[in-house]
C-alpha cells in the first residue's frame, strides 16, 4: 500500500454495510441458523410448551466420576470410542482438540464455529483438579459471510467467513472448560468440566486499554469500523497540526482518570530532537480494521528540512462516538525513530513524580497501577520501578508495606526465596539508598505464584520456575509524601544477568525524582 501525503486528496472508501440490514445478493436461499439462546432472555414464551434450551451445564460426554472411570478402562484397552478423549494436545491447550469440536457439534448442535478467546479464569484457584483455562467459541451462520467484510485478527481472514448468528453484529458465544477428573497426565480421560452460553453483551470498557483488549465477559459484538475517508480526515488534521506547531493534542485519546493505565506522551510532537519544525508529512495503513473491535494501525512520517524524518505508529480507535488516535497499548509503547534511530520514550509513576527514559528494545511490559511499572527487554529480562513494594506472604498474598528501605531490606534478607549476595550503599537519582544483589531461589511458592501469572516478590514480575534468576535491587526512602519506599529491580536469568545490567544502565542514569 503506497503512503498518503499531506498534499494528496484521497477518495472515500465506502464500506458495504448494506449487508447488515439485508441479505447479501445471491444468498436469498442460504441456510440460516436460529440462535440457541437469545440475549437477555430469562422467561419462557407463554404460548410455548417447549422448555428453553439449556444455557449452561456440567460434564460431557460422561456425566459423573463413575462413568469417567469406566471410560478410562475402555480407553486403556484401546477402544477408539474413548481413546479420542486422551488426545495429548489437550495438555497444550489446543483449540483444535477433538473434545471441543465434538462438544460443539454433538453437545450444542453447532455446525460452524471459530475459536476466539482464552478465559482469564484459567489460572485462578477455582480451576478444577487437572483442569486448564477455558476457551471461548463463536457460532457462525452456515453459508454466510461476515457482512462487515474483511476484518482481520492476527493476520487471519477467518472472521470474513464467520457471520454472526444473533443479529448482524452479535455472535452466540460459549465458554468451555475441560479437565481430567480421574487420572491426571498423559493417557488420562478429558471431559468438558463445565460450559456456559453467555447471556448478555460485554460490559462497557472503562479504559483505552480495555477498549483495545476487551475481556468479552458477555456476547461478542463486532464493531463497525470507521470509513476510510473519516480516518484520512483525522490523520491529516492531526499531522497538519503538528506541522503548524499547535493543537495536535486534541486528536489523541486519553485514559480516563480512574484508569490504572498510563497515558503516553508522543515524543517529538512538534519538532525533531534538534528543534527543527516539521514541514510535511505522509502516512500509510499497516493493518486493520482488526476484528472484532475495528481499530486500525497507521505509520506516520514527518519531515524536517531535507534530511530528517521522524516515524511513529498510531492506532485509530473509536471510543464511544469519538474517533481518535492512541499512542501505545497494542505494542505497549511503539517506537519513535528519527532517521532510523530509536528515540527514548518517557515513562513515569506517581503522577510523574518519578520519571525515566528507555529506548527500544526496552518496552513497557505492564503498568500494574499508577505506582508500578515494568519494562521488558527480552522474554525474561525486566526492569521494575515501583513505589511501596509489598513482600509476598504465604501463598502469594501481599504482605504489609515496609516503613522504610532498611526494614524492607531486612525482610528480604530473611525471605527463604531469596539468597542475598551482597549489600552496598549507593546514590540513586540524587538520593542515598541501598543496592542489594540477590539470587531468586526456585521454590514451591514461586512455582505457585508463577502459575497465577507472576511472583509477588517485591511487587514485581519475577518469572520464577524456569531456571535461576538474579536480581539487583535498589531501595531508597522516598523524599516526598506520595510513597515511603521506592524500589528499582533489575531481573534476568543468571546466564544473561551481567548483560542486562549493562543494558539497563541508561535507564538508571535517566531516573529523576521530583516530589510534589
């Protein structure tokens, strides 16, 4: 796709939405599917004598432990009527596992469907013995195509052939959970542990992050993407304002005040690093509309003089009725480059009282709340900056906050999951503090914490359980009233730890503390 420039008049792309209201041409005799359950339907039709279809259920194809044990004996004997339930791919959480397919076809009577989502409940303490995260599937209307046309997800086009079944935008949606209630491990019988047809639309997102990464806690509804002419007008107005030197901020979507996710400032908004103003611009689409939320990604280029070009990526997102631009979230913090060289991004916590910069390949891994932020360099190499870290108590629960850096250091030294290598006095961001070098010890508690997603040692993301980890921890008494202790942790596998220390040095050198 060729880039568009600020001087080109772009024609309007008309999205064929007429199919949303009428049957597509040539499809008048196409088969249709009546939804298994309509949204928000709680009562029987008074004129109907038929009971409503079930909307949730338990075990399938066996219904109790005795039946599972009998099926296990037959599977062990090689009976093909039961050996399919021992498919080892279930252990890899495969969406193509035969158990899911058979349940959808035989248990629910669905003809066509697509996998959609891994439920967040999969890693909770509620997971049944031998269970795995649940999967969500969408029902597709046989013989029809999606009336919104080519919407993409992860480069796939399967949504273009998956038409909604409730209305032109909404899909019947089912969550399915599987487990091994009898024998665990290879060769053990797998069953559907429970399933649920979702009965309402998803809740409204409370943040830009949730808009881009929705939880889909209800029926999945696809968004109508913006027309190309509308997107072009937005991008041209935004980039023209940057060339003019003012007014570009109004086109950026911001996180609401209650959101735990930070807003990202756009680097080099009106000028290059040398202060030269922009003279012209161009942009081109990289991907989208991405199904089902309809966002698009664009790369923009701004030119100053004859030899400087600044390149950035933005998402075009519709938040309720407002179409705007988002810098970040899908790629955490997309890089800004100037003449091909990465420009450090500015990060901060405590409402900007603590700031630091980092250039790719460092990227934001997670902003747990306004007091904590983790940068990631490679898969298991992290830099954590957090205020008032909480040591882990029994079973990953967070312990009480430390009153000062010294008391937190003593608590860490007494923790059996850490081995203290050495402690020295240092000065960080102009404040005296402690530097503590630690080994993170593999332990049953760490394994349990990792299975929940992260280890809550020092309120961080120490990914334990996959080899030995090293940590360099800096602790200072925070000089303001917003926190008691500030911690900076550099965490990496032992074999690459020295390399990460070197690569994290510019982040430490950029750290600034300006208490309110």
